[in-house]
């Protein structure tokens, strides 16, 4: 059983299961999620490409909200890392989401105006800051460390350093 992926009955695509602390690259194969209701509440289903294979992804609301707020569409690629966060006495799932590409702008590298370069650096700084924040939490082996707060603090510092160097 170990090497096989689960097949679900409805469309023979394996179901994408996010593993804790494993960054998973996902490419959206449609603009909007299919939605419906079940005994567990509302669900959101995306067809995605992950690990070189088409899969069904029942996205948690937090991820759906992120996709929507960032206007991600078909062909957008994101990296999702599932995290467990202590919430009182129990663990709840939290998600770190990075945008790899938004499906629209393949030609951003040819655009050399300054505002674009500034945005690019801020984006790079944010990704780097969040990665460092995750490393800090891993290094200290503590679930109570707020990765978002550390990430934002590091991001602000990186931006300050960046502006002083220019």
C-alpha cells in the first residue's frame, strides 16, 4: 500500500493530502473552485497539478481565501506548507502559502521600470523573511512561536536595510 496513492471514486484522480511541514507545489488547473455542501460544511474542490500528476484538492477555506485575495487563476502556482499550531490544548492546521507565479505575467522579467523592481524586492524580502521565521521556529522546536510576527519583523528590517543601501 505504501507506494500507491489513494484513488477516490468520483473521478479517479488521487486526492491531494497536504503533509505537515512539507512544502507542496500546486498548479491550479481551473480559475475557480467547485463548491458544495456536505455533513462537514462547505467544501471547495480544485483540480490541481502536483508532483507531476493531476489531483483533486479539497482546499481549506484559508487557502481558498488566499487564492481569491491574490486573484490567482488557472496556471497559477503556489507552494503550500501545512503547519500545526497550538490553539489552547489542541493543534489546529495553519497554512503558509507562497506564490510562485500568478498564471498571468510570464514577462515580468523583461519589465525594467523601478516600481516593478521595488515590488519584486519586497516580495523576495517577504518570502525570505517567512522562510527564516519558519527556520527559527524549527530551530527552537516550539509551537508557540508566532511565525507571522517574526516574519513581518524580519521583513520590515530587510526593507529598512534595503532602502539604506540605495
